[in-house]
């Protein structure tokens, strides 16, 4: 997972209402020298001339941001504890051709060296995925799904993310796949 993806993940998290992070303080800078008037910004390629958009497809949200002449889109899902309203889990994916890459954000208090395993419905349990780092918003696990795995996700109903807490208890978080296929299709259409 590259720095650009992490930066975009944090930007999209802001758009969809997650906790914002600003790890690098903005330094005061002298005013830039006067320049020739800038050309008009490029017309938005998002529907209706929007500079950003957010749509919901059952349990998934699609968010896009216009960035100069291009745009960045991602699909996300967040789950919160119903009593404390604190985020328990978030997943964000971006489509790259016939693949999807992204990040799973999990809470603190997990045995990081154990990683996380994913299982689609009652299918085989995948190899443990390593945590990349922890930030104030949670601990990040990079994700990458090839075309075959995306097809399986599209047909599935839930992904079980199994983690181990620091005190050794195994916990399973369920990620709903309701709306994922529509969200993937919409993201692909918006990126054309």
C-alpha cells in the first residue's frame, strides 16, 4: 500500500464521516510571488458538475472527489458500536482495472503479530494478513483482491474478519457484502 493510497483513504474517510487525521502540521509560508492569472479549473467529470459525491448502496458507500483533471473514487463500509457509537471497523476499496485495493481499519487492543484472516461466507479461510501500522483512527491492514476474489466477494453475503485480542481471545467481525456488487459497478462507471 503506497502513501498515496493512505492519503486518499484519509481524504475519503473525511468525506464519509470518519475521524479525520492531519498528521503533518501545515507550516506558515510566505505568500507566493504574483503569477499570471490561472486558467479556469477543468470542468468536473462527476455527474451534475459536482466536485464530490457520496452515494449509498445498501451497506456500502461510494465517494468520489474531483482532483484537478482527474477524480478519485472509493467504496467504503463502516461499523460502529451501537451503544458507544465508536467506530469498530472500516473498510475502503478502490478499483484498479479488474482488481480492488484498499485498507481495513481495525480498533486498538489487537494482537498485531497474529494478523487478521478473512473468510467469505463459509469458504476457505485466507492466509493471515499483516497489520501495516496503527494511526489515531485505528490499525491498518492493506487489502488486495484479484478478479477471481472480487467475483467471489460479489456473490457472497459476508466476510468474516478474524482477529485476536491482546488477551488472546479470538473475535470475528462480520463485513456485510450487501450492495458491494452495485457499489463496485458504480465506482467503475464513475471512473470512466
